[in-house]
């Protein structure tokens, strides 16, 4: 029963770690902020992967689950050793699970600005782009998004 509760807690913690690098998702603090808009044409599009995060929550939750599960094995010193080994294994597994759960497919979109300059922007692959397509680059606070025109 305790292990089930810990697994639910791990899933909830990992869900909170997901970040968005999308043209379609804005955080609350971005609302109402002015953005610079530049027009461009897509030169090329390449599929890439946004690396998952490793905040430590996955390792902590996995270590707790592994430690509790491991301590249920054996008696006395054997139970303590199993608990420690379970905590270490759970921590490693939890860290890997967090990284995998927060990894996203993305696109590297290379565009030619109307001024002739080239730019490359990486964002989640939540909408398609094709070479020759007219797009808008929305920039604010060091973040640039590519959106269809």
C-alpha cells in the first residue's frame, strides 16, 4: 500500500516538471508583455529532441519508493541493507524516469529574415513548418517563437 502511494506521488511530481518550449504555450508572466515581431521565410526544418529535466524530484521519489520497498525484504541487518540498496536503485530509476518523461520532440527551424539575416530557433514540434513557408518570429525576454503567418 505504501509503495502504491509513493508511485502516485512520483507520477505527480514528474508531471509538475514538464516544461514547454512551444509557440502555443505561454506562462502567466508572459501575458501582456510586448513582443517584437519580425517576418521571415522558413529555409529548413530539422527534427531534434529537447532533453528532459533532472530536477532531483524523480531521484528523491524513486529513492523513497525503493527504500521502503527494499526494507520489506528480510529481517534485521538484511532488511537495512535491502532498504539502502532499494533506495539507491530507486533513485537511479527515478532520475531516469524523470528525464524520459520530460523529453520532447522538437524542431530546429532555420529562417531567413526579410532583412536577409538567418536565424535558427528550436521549439517543441507541436505544429508543422515547411521550407518556403512565411512565418512570424515573436521575441520577448530572450525567447523567440516561430508561428505561422
